[in-house]
C-alpha cells in the first residue's frame, strides 16, 4: 500500500539529522546526495558522478527525507 508523504513528514524513523551524512557539504557550500547506485551496490546510475548525484542542492533536503525501499533515505529524482 502506498502512503502519501507530505513535506515535513515525521514518517522517517531515524532522526533526520542522522541522515545528513548522505548529503555531504562540498567545498563550494552546496550539497549533493551520496548515490548508492555506483556500479557496486546496484547498476550505475547515469547521474552518478564519483558516487555523488549530479544534482546540486543549496541546502540539505530534510523535508523530503522519507522511508522507501526498506531504507530511510532520499529517492533520487533525477535517476
């Protein structure tokens, strides 16, 4: 059964601050998600650049962290 998740949802079972490790801050002050589809864990995503998603974020997308695929994480919107 699918569940709709609203922005700011508390459905994530891990404190969202703990999940920030998956969104490292780069030297230019932007953030990029760690992409697990790196060719070792799963088929390499076409948007994977050295294990980081090519999508550049100005802040961590905490409002969009959600439970999916058995993990508390972020579903890549570009891959």
